[in-house]
C-alpha cells in the first residue's frame, strides 16, 4: 500500500521525545539510588509494599508512546487513494510571499507569515493540474520555486521560506512583482495570476508602475491579500542572545500596520482584486474559487486525479487513548490477599 508523508520536517520533534525519555530514565535510576541509600531492597518492599516500580515505568512509557504517535500524525501520513474528476483549468499561478520582518508581527496568529503560508497551502490543496510557482521577497526578491505541478516540491519550498534566509532587510514589492512576471514560461496573455500575500509595506520599489506594466504588456492579473491589523498594528518580535524582545528604531518599539491602500492600488492596476484578510481567519480556498479562478481560468478536458486520504486522525485518536489509559492506572501494585493477611498477623 502506497503511503505519502507531507510534513516530514515534524520528525524533528522526535529529538525532544528522546531527551524526555532520557530524563525519565535518569530520574528512575536516581530515585532508586536514593531509596537504596535509605534502606535495602527487602526493607523497602516492607516499607512501601504497594508501590510498583514496574507500573510507574509503564505509565511513563505510555506518555512517551503517545508523544511518538502524535509525531506520526504530525508528519501528515496519507494512504488510501480516492479518485476525483476535475476540470483542468490551465491556470498558471505565482504566489508572492512577503518575508520582511514586519511579517513576524503576531496580530494574526501565530504571526502574519505563518498565516500567509497556511493560506497558500490551502489554495494549492484545492488545485488540480494547475501550475504554481513561488517568489519570496524582502530587501531582495527571488524565485524560490519555478512553475510546477509537483505540489509536494512546492510545499517544501514554501515551508523553507523564512526571514532569516533573506540576505537584506526591507520590503521591495515592486521587485517581487517583476520576478514573478518573469517566472511565466510562455507569452500567452491571460490565464495567469500573481497572488501577493503581504502587509503592504514597500521601500520605493515602484510596485504600482510594475503592476501596470505587467497587466498591459503580459495580461497577468495581480491579486493582493492583506494580512495584519491596519488600525493599531502590532510589535515585531525578535530574538537576541536567546531572549525575546521587540524591534526598536531610535529607541522606540516599532509598531507595524497593514497598509491596505498600496495593496488595493496594485491589484486594481493589474485587473485583479484586493482581499483584506486583516487578522481574521477566512476560507481562502473559497475566495480563490469565487474571485481568482473565474477571472483567469481556461477550460480544458476533464481529467481523473488521485488523492491520498488524510489519516492523521487515527494517530491522534490512538495518542488520546494511550493518555486515557495512563490516567486510569496507578503506581500501586495489586495487593496479594495472602501476603496482606501475613503482614497483618506480623503487625498483630
């Protein structure tokens, strides 16, 4: 049976479980050594006759096992192929993702960048036969994934994007639009879209001029998705010397707001639309099918594609069952009636 794993990077959590297992083992050894300093094994058995070291170890093993099972679910295992008839639309989509430090603001949970990544993944999950590409930008813009129908490779590129990987700070949206436009591999106008996920900051890269030229010369529609609070904004967290703090400018904490005006103007200049998500959570796949796809699609033949069924819920259920079993057990051993009566006679 074919099995597919979509989040293998979650296997890194096994290192934490290994450390916890080591801590549990050392604590058992240390506890046993301290008890033996107090009394020998035979005397301990009489002093604490109901304590079962085996049961205590078994309970902790159940907790560790539940963690391992949860990690197995986190890597997103899928099996059981199901087939679906889809209409190939032949859309070429290049996603443009803002990697500037302002995207680390946490007004959208967990932060703007992670929310944007999840939205892109949700859209790609709904596609069937459409090519997708990826451009990341901050102070520089780069094509991180050329147009492809290999959605697994696309997701790997998406997950790897991080502000720490960008060589320069800043936010050059105009440069990112130019790189995205050059990523399309044919000169056919229409049936193409650039979808930008950003908080709208730009440092003199002329995004409006870039959007107009892309639309007029290449017929590529641009859609912008604004993420972040546009009223109060949020601070930008940073890690310095292992400590969490907030970005400062001239001694003052920087508060970043989503700038809807620029994103709206860019979209309208290129035949697209502005989608002000803000800090809310929306069904971005439905927005894609209702707004973006109808304006760009071209209908081809119907094709039959296969999808692997999501199976993580079985692992989550098993982990919950193990934790429930652990909560029902105790460290006390089952009393032997004969042994209990003997102890009572000795005490009498």
